């Protein structure tokens, strides 16, 4: 009964680092966060005001991070259902095994892989 499944795995792997490197939405988020952090650091506000601004910024970006994580999770869930996988884990920390579904997750999220610069 399971003879046809010998080379497949019920576990899918997602390379989150690759996704965030290729995902323009995430890159924009990171750039805006950096800009906002620099704005607070460079302002002439008192340390107490800067601390409150930083706390507000942290709360704002935690919400955005949660939303981006949800988008990755939703895409991975969709791919897992299509591929009949019972578990999806992040690739980081997995020594071997599993089926890498990163490209499929990127496709589900309309992410295009960035070209790697040619070696000179």
C-alpha cells in the first residue's frame, strides 16, 4: 500500500530566510523599521520621550511582524494541503529529511526569487 510513497515525506520544510530575502513586502517593512528607529535615535526629544516612542514603535512593528508571519503560515498551509503533507517546519535547524516546499510557498505568495550576482 505504501510502496508508491517510499521517496516522499509527510514533512515539508520552509526556508524562512530565503523567503524574507526575496519578499519585497518584508524588505520594505525592514527598511521602514530602520528609518523609524533612526528617526527616534536622532531626534532631540528627551530620553523619556524617546523611550515611549520606541515602545510605541515596537508595538506597531510587532503587529506587522505577526501579520507577515501569518501570510507565510497561510501560504505554507495551502501548499501543505496541496502536497498532502502532515507537518511543515522551518528549514533552519533541520539536519536532513523532509520535502523543501519553499519555492511553492514563494509562488503562493507571489514572491520572485532575486537573482544572485554573478561571480567575477
